[in-house]
C-alpha cells in the first residue's frame, strides 16, 4: 500500500468510491467505515453528559432508530432522553423496590412500551398512554470543563398515563436482564438468580403475583442465569450465561414452556438441554460468574465476560463440549474440599464495606499520581467516601489488633496458617502468570503438552532416584559407622576398613554407571511415551478449547454484577472496567488500541449506536455519557497506556 493510499476501512475510501455503488450500498459502507476505522476509534471523545439520575446507572439502551436512549438506575427511575439535543423526554418513578438492572423498549411499539427488571425480582411491562412531553431545556454552564450542561428538569408520569403489568415470578432472587425479540411485539424474556429464563406472552398473561411461580419457564438452568443475548440475524438462538462459568446455546424453535405439574419427575432432571455449551477455557474447577454475553454482528462469534477473569471470544462454528457429559455434571464439578478458615489477615485483606468504592476508579493504584488525569465524571460529594474510608480504617485496626488476631487464629491454628499460605501463593502466581496465560486454543495445547512433558520427566527422575537409593544408603551407612568410632583401632582393622570402603566406592561408581545407563534407556522410552501422551493431551484440549478465538486482558471485572462488553463495528471489541476506563481491543489480534476514562469508579454499561459512531456508557456515576470521534488528534498513547496497565496490575487486589 502506497503512502497516499487510504486504509481499507477508512471513511475517506468510502467517500472516494461512492460513484461505484448505489445510494443504499454507499450508506451501508459509510456507516461501517466510521466504526471500523482505527483513526475514528482513537479519536473518540466525550460528546456530552446526561445528568438524569440520582443513583448508579445500571442499564442503557438505544431504540431501533438510535434516536432515543432509555436508562434505569438505583434511584428506581426510568428516563428516556434524546442525546442528540440533550433533551429529557420522560422520567418516571417505577414500581420497582430495588435497583433497576435492565430496561428496554418493546419492538414495534413506537417506543411507547417499556419492559424492565430489578434486584427485587420484579419484572414490569409499562405502556405509556400519552406521548412524550416536550419541554424547554434548562442549560447551566460548567466552567471547569468549559461546556454547557443540561439541568435535570423532569415530570413524573401519573398512573393515568401508564398501564403497568407486574410479574413477580423471579421473586426468590434478583432479575438480571430482560430481552425482547424484534419480530414479537407482545412477548419478552427475563432471566434471574433462580436459574430460569422466562417467556411472558402478553396475549396470554397480563400479571403474575405468585410467590413461588413455576409458570412461564422457558429454560431451567442448573445455576443462576446472569446474562443472555439473542442471535441478531436469525433470532433463533439464545445464548445464556450462568454463574457456573458455562455459556449454553438454546434453539428457541425447539423450546416450550416447561410443565411442572407432573411431580413424579425430579426437579434436577428438568434442566433444559442446550444445543451447544462452552465452558470457560481454563483448567480449573473454580466457577467464574458470567457478567455479559454478546453475539457478533454476523452471528458467528460470541463475546463472553467473566467476573474476576478476562474477556473471551468464542467461535460458534465449533460444537464446544459434549452436551451429554455436561448434563452429567462433568464440567460443573465442584471441589469437595472444605473452604479454608478465615484468619485476621484474610478478613482484613478482603474487607470491603457496602458503598466503599475506594478500590475502584483511576485512583486505585499503589501511589497517587494526579498527572495526566482527566476529570470525566461529575463532581460528587466526598462526605460519604470519607465516612466509608474512616469506617474501613477503624474496622481494619480492630481486626489487626493482636487480641482479635489471636482469637481468630486460636479456632484453627493449622488451618489458619495453611489458608494464609494458600492465599499468598495464589496471589503470587496470579501476578506472575497474568500476562503469560495463553490467548488462543493453539497456545493452550502447547502449554498442556509442555506441562505434561515436565511432569513426566519429574516422575522419571523420581523413579531413577528410587532405583539407586539402596546402594547409596548402604555406602552412607558404612561411612557414618567409620566416622562415628572415635576409639583407637589396630592397623589391620583400619586396612580392612579402608579396603572395604574402597570396594564400596567401586560398587557405588559401578551402580551409578549402570544407573545412568538404565536411566538413559528409560528416558528414551519415556520420551516416546511422553510424545504420545502429549498428542493425546493436545487432542483433548483441542476438543474442549478449540472454540477459543481470542482473550482480551488488562481490564478489571470484580466489583459489580453488571460488566458489559460489546463489538464496535467488525474490527474492535470494547469492555467496561473497575478502574473507570473503557478498554478497546483489536478483535483479531487482542491488542489494546484505545483507553478512555469514563467514570470516577466503575464502567458497567456500553451501548453502541445502531448506525452512527456514537457510544453510550454508564456506571457508578449518576449520569450517562455519550462518546463520538470528535478529538482533533488521536487520544491514545501506547506507552502511557502500557504504563497505566502496569500500575493497574500492581494495585490489583484479589477478592474471592
């Protein structure tokens, strides 16, 4: 490619070749190039802030046309805004009694129907009986950042303006997400902590107030369902992410509502059988909760985000693991060993009070470094943070008191020492191996073969040492006896002992020579066996982990129940982080290409605009931020990003 030739995904190339295509194709090419262009990605900057809530914003979604934005918050309000002119169209108090975790527009409803869910297990379907109220915006000046900010002026929707349907089916636990089907305007799905995915058809049911409801269950999972997504093209396949670190794919065409009226069938045998299943590609029994699953635009790959782990990209053309073995519990087996008892050190290390976000955001680092920091979030009162910090400090001092420490350790001293050693070993291995973990299935197979080779060689050396041990022990005992005698002995006795020692030395050398010869032959045989075992191990790894395409690292995902990841066009992948940044990687290489500070604490939600290169984000801050490629120069410096990642790694704290 010449120096003057534009990149293949550039906007300039799309404009240059617009005479070769029709209007519709030109529109498609231009829209695609704005998101596939690396230059546009690295020029993403903060376009505006929408301070519309008084609590953490847990859900953000665009409507089908990308004109309106719906958001839900811990304040139990739902707001509909026009981010293009920063106008609030509607904000109303819902019937939810806990944090709102998900809210969406119903399809084919002219954006007048909304479905939402919350932490109290309640699902609401709300029909707005009146159109959005147009009102004059109140603009205030933010002199710190030299821009205008929309002041929150709202009206509450009255009961006469809404028609609400309440479903208490997930009452036994949290409801994490609601999902709509583009071709079905009168039905929607929800998933929750009770391990079910429920289908609500408004043509058959309008309310449900049962305490322990077993109706409307479409999928019954063996563990809590935290996230789900629908195939964007066919709308047939449903990806479900559970707390057991397994992604299950279901075909909606073969599903029906489960009938629990027959009590003769045990409950554990009613689990819905998936068509495919993809466990986390790690050789561990630990369960990593899935916080987000997302289909690629072409419906060929799946993006999965794990709590306390990283972001993975799976190839859906592979079958994954054997579904029959999965039903038998092969890939969800838990360790039978009891948990290690807590010590004062462990409690202090994992101490975290509710509402204390001191370990999140851009300042969660070993040393305070105010240089180069951009003030992105709105100013929040520091009173609560100071109080929580002081409470944490006081309780930490109490737990570090020798008398408290002795009281905790006296319960099980041996177990306390073991648990502390295990924690220190785990943290050290995590820090050392964080960057050395393989990123593809081929790398996993290479690592498996190397590990098997080392273990086999170790066993071979142990056996060879056991073979030479009798001669070595005899010689050592003879030498010890001769050295232990301190009384004078006759000359003949000394000569006999010297000759005996010489004979023993000759026997020892002969034994060592024969042992070396035997060991070399044994190693030759073991090498061939080891190669066969390595090939077998690689075949096993290929069968289990061959669906792994790429792993994206660098971000944090531990603090919140929601941590969304998404595709940006066809070439890039984005994710929120506990450090308050938005991470953007190259989809095929896994290289970090953009880093944006988007929250003072945690970025939870990311939603790209359906067409334009706009990105909506939200998190612990009480606002919604809109990003667009508005920067004059590229906003990404590779050296500064690498330095930040190293500091982020050093400040990592392991929570379990």
